[in-house]
C-alpha cells in the first residue's frame, strides 16, 4: 500500500525521475568531474572566509574572492615547499634503512614465534600457516584492488594537472557567485514544502560545515602535534609520520592507528633505552588526549551526528564506485543521507503506519510487564 501511494503520486514520480537522471549524469561524466568536485568542496570550505573578508573590508565580492583564494593557495604552496623537502629526505632515508629494519624485526620476532609454535601440534602449525598465508593474500589482493580503483578513478598525471589548473579557476567563479547560486536554488524549492526543506538543508549545512571545516583543522593540528612531538623525542622520520597521520586522521581511527603502529615499531628498532620508547608512546597519548578532549569538541562539536562506522562505509563505498573523486564526495554525501534518513524516521514515527490510534500512549516493554 505504501509503495502504491509513493509511485502513484505525481510529485514523487517527478523527484524520483530527477534523482535518477542526476545519478546517470554523474555516472556518465565521472571521468571529468574531479576538478569540479574539488572546486565545489574548496568553495564551500572558503565561503565563510570570503563572506567575512567582504563584510569587514567592504570589498566587492569578486575582489574578496581573489584575496581569500590567493591567500589560501599561497599558504598551501608555502607549506608544501617547507614540508616537501623534509618528507622527500626522510622517505628516501627510510627506504634505504628499511631492509635493516626488517632484518632487526625478523631477528627479534622469529625466535619468539618459533618458541610459541613449538607448543602447538604439527597439524595445528600447518593449519595456522595456511590460514595466515590465505588471509594475507586476501588482504593484499583486496588492498591492491582498492588502491588500483582509486588511482584509476582519478589520480593519473593528466588528472592531477587538470586538478591543479581547473580547480582554482572554477573555485573563483563559484565563490564569486555563491550568493547568487544559493538564491537560485532557494527560488527553485517547492513552495508547499519550502519551510521543511529549508530546515533540513540547514541541518545538512551544519553537519557538513561542522565536519569538513572542523575535521580539516583537527587533521592539521594533529599532524603538527605528532610531527613536532616525535621529532623532539628523537625519532627518525617523525615529521613524515606526523604528516601522514594528520592526513589519515580524516578517516576515523586511521590516523591514530598509523601513528601508534609506525612510531612504536620504529621506536623499538631505533632506541635502546626504555625512556625514549615511553616518550614516543607519550606523544601518541598527548595527541589522542588533545584530539578527544580539546580539538574535536571545540572544532567539530557534537552537532555533526556522523557515526565513525558510517563515515568509514561511505569512504570505502565512494572509493569503490568513483575512485579518488568518490573519496572526496563520500563524507558530504554521507552527511546528506544521514540527515535525510533521520527526517524520514521522524516522519515515520508520527505517521499512522507507526502509531496505533487505538493503542495506549505509553507501551511497556516486555521486561517491564
């Protein structure tokens, strides 16, 4: 009955057709959409700064857009020029030292593993070896497919050049015309449901702004904390670990896990005394404490409403479907879907499908009977 009501409604059919056409267009044009999607995300990120600059300095919108966009690009280039040589040097040194680290780890782990395996029956050892080999092969195969799909989906050399050249140009026009674009979208909203749609769009905007802008600042802060802290305690390649951990912090638990595993593994190989190993672990604890009690509550807040599992699912689904572009749009799409699902659930709970007008207002749970 519910399905009949939905598909017999002309308005519902209209929006379903519009949505289907939008998905088909995105799917057909996905090889060329990466610079435009990146420009849209960058414009959304910088729009509050442009609004503030124009309001404070009384500059025209186009000049404020140039000022903020040029400042952002200049800061990004300066940071890249400062970090790139350090990362290049440390990555080269790490690759040279990697065979020695592997030998040290093998020399310390293999004797322990052999002593442990001697306690197992022979058939158990064979089963464990076969299972470990199969699991490792599956993980490597799955990881390779995922990386291949991301690379083939948007980070080829030509796509990177297009990203660098096209994204700033499109961002300028989007930022310059952002008020007109929002007014146009607002004017196209159905008047009958205007208030409800605007209310939900405000929730979507709060979710997106809270996560994207806030989490970006959290990633920068964590990268600095981990990189500077690990360098101070004397860990080689600490700056590289900090930068990578900061970038990965956009994915729930990925940045902290990478920082903990990589820094502790290198600490056990590089340091001979326990105090430096403890100090390395302390850097991780400080970063986690600041993230959990200061950075995330202050910069992201509680209004986001995106569960870490939902974010992880969205990121992997986006990478699988659209490659690198899918990673960029995964969180915004997840935020929109989350707000829409909560809206549908609220409508469902006030509908006659959920409520029984003949039933009492309060229903006891089975264990309360």
